[in-house]
C-alpha cells in the first residue's frame, strides 16, 4: 500500500470524489467522501456552509445527492486502486451520511467502497438510522462513530435540532459495538466541558476510542479553560484506560512526551 504522502498526491491530482482531507479534518481520516450537498441536521455550530460558500438556509434545508456521484466514486475508487492506494475512507465531513432525508445513496457508497476493497468509517449524528446498513460492516475493516456534545436531550436539541437525540446515538454505538465493530466518539465540538467529560464516563464500556477537540469561534465556550479541560480529560481517560486522541488544538496543553497517536488501528 502507498504512503500517506502518495495518497495526498494521488487524490489531489485527480481532485476527486475521494479526497485526502486537510487540516483538522485530516486528523480524523486519511481519505473521505461526501455523497451529498447540504445536510438536514441544522447544527447551529456547523462551519460547512461558510466553507462551501453556501447559504445556510439552503444547506440546512436538506441533503441532495451530488451530481453523478456514484459514477464518479467508482472512477476514483478504480483509479486509486490501480495505483495501489487503499486504506480507510470516511463518511463524511461536509454532510451527514444519515441525515433525515433519503439516505439510500449512503448504502450504495458503502457497497462501492467494499467492492473496491477500501475500508470505511461512518461518522454520523443520525443514531439508529445507521443500523439499516449494519450488515455491510466487516469487523476487521470498518468502524462506526458518532459525534456527541451532550447526554442531555434539551441541550442537543438546541444545538443540533434535527439530529438524533443523544440516547439514540448511544443505542447505535452500543449495537455496533455488540456486533464486533470498532466504535469511536468525536468530542468535537466541545460546547460544554462537563458534558464531554460525562460522555466519556457514560460510554467508555462500548466505545473503543475518543477523539477530543475544542470549539472555536462559538460564544458559549468563550470562558472555557481549555488547558484545564485537556488535563482533566487526560486524567479521566487514564483512570478509565480508554484509548483517546487529542486534536492538535488541545494537544498543545498536554505534558511533554504525552502519547497522542493520531492514527490508531480502528479494528479490534
Ligand atoms: S451533522 Fe455535521 S454537516 Fe450536518 S449540520 Fe451538523 S455539523 Fe453540519
């Protein structure tokens, strides 16, 4: 298999549907795909409309399949396979694969990735909607992840009004875990430090890995002490012996030499 650098060169060159995410997104996965344009979850903290130069109302209205998506996905998968590029492809950064609308394209996407021998990882706030496709997950290859900002329904509803409620997301994580699928939780954005700490306490028995980030440019976190949060989270993860990764904008608060591996093997 080719090196990550080769991955980036190959995917940048074809400017494809399968791409190598950069910056903070690149800390999540080496490769990614976004089958839809827009997302119906309506998260108040979502940065995607600004990045995509898309009116927020249009982005929030619904997720629309990208034009000719499956044919372009097949072309990219075949091209990358031909030059020896493989590994894990993540869904999704600029949409949610289990948004509230028609997500049949998500299943087709996973099927194509399997056909071309890519591993996949699904990151979603769609909760148990994702269980429809659980038969496609291969325990030694694929993984399932969910973003959680709180365990409280009211808090979640305020910030992520049309996403699945926290209990439903936990139910999905638990089910995938029971099927032998590697699971992880994204604690990004951290809107409330106490809530994120409580999520780790409540879910570590069925979550294999926590990816921990902060929130930027959101007023509610203006007074958050990120150093204190980072050190408390590190202490909690050590006490519970849970695998975790601090994203770079929090890793600066860790003691020198703290083991903080970005890419861990995401299978059991
Ligand atoms: S689920 Fe993700 S892409 Fe969709 S609105 Fe929320 S933050 Fe944006």
